[in-house]
């Protein structure tokens, strides 16, 4: 199930572009204006619920930090558990971690080693607000699969399809981005 034309327009219109943030040349997709718009937020969450209720998922995993907002809300709607995938140093129990490249330097994300252990071969939906180069999402999918769970789909509100992040991630998991920016 994909978005209807009207749903897409409501969501698209609620996302604000901020030029040159956090640095020159970047157009930052600001989703705070989606979250504080009750109609857009509700259209978005209802669409995600309708799409994923048929997937027989076991968990939703959200990526630090905006993925937590959509992921935790969706998990509750679907009656599933939520797992945070966090920037290094934030999770208190034993973790596994994965490094990934940024434009300049590296970053690292981690997940609790037992996060998906209540269900054998758990089916996991990963969610974040946006995929750009795909470095973060690739590392997150690797982590989910390393725990013994399976990342069955990665969902993004926005996909920057002029970069090759989506195509790269498709070698690892199915990818669904609601709004594609060319
Ligand atoms: P990447 O690993 O390059 O796919 O970057 C994805 C992460 O960076 C996501 O968690 C996004 O929230 C954030 N991000 C990257 N580019 C943008 C952008 N143009 N607007 C908003 N967030 C972005």
C-alpha cells in the first residue's frame, strides 16, 4: 500500500525546507512542521499503520533520534515492542556496534545485544525520518541482522533519490520511502 495523491500532498506540504543547514549547500528537511500539524501527523501515522499491519512484524526499530518519534508511535499502534538504535555511548547494557562513514570522518551506532531476543528470528521494521547517503540505515540493518533478527523493511518519510543510498540499502533489505526528493 502506498500513499494516495491527497495524503502525499498533505505530508509533503507539511515538511519545511531549511536552506544551508547545518552547513552551506545542504537543504535540511525539517519534519517538526509535520509533527506539529495534527492533520499531517495523523495522515502519516494512519498510512504507516495501514501498510504495516499486514506485515506480521515482531518489532519496530527506530534510528536515533527522529526515528524514535515515528517508530515508537507506530509500534504502539501495531501493538509491537520498540527498539532504539542509538548513537554510541547512550545505551546502558551490553551492545553491539557498527561504524559508518560520514562525509568527513566516521560515526557509530549501537543496539542492545538482547533487544530482539524475546522472539526467535524476529521480523523487524527499521524506521527513520530520512535516507540520504544511506550510511546510517545500512549500519542499522547490519546491527539488526547481527542480533539474529531480520530487518524485513526499512521505512523513511523522505528519501533523497538523487543520492545512491536507497539503491545501496536495497541490497540488504526492502526499502519504502513515502516521499522521494529528486
Ligand atoms: P545518511 O546516513 O547520509 O543516510 O543520513 C541520514 C541521517 O541524517 C538521518 O538520520 C537524517 O535524519 C539525517 N539527515 C541527512 N541529511 C538530511 C537532510 N537533508 N535533512 C534532514 N535530515 C538529514
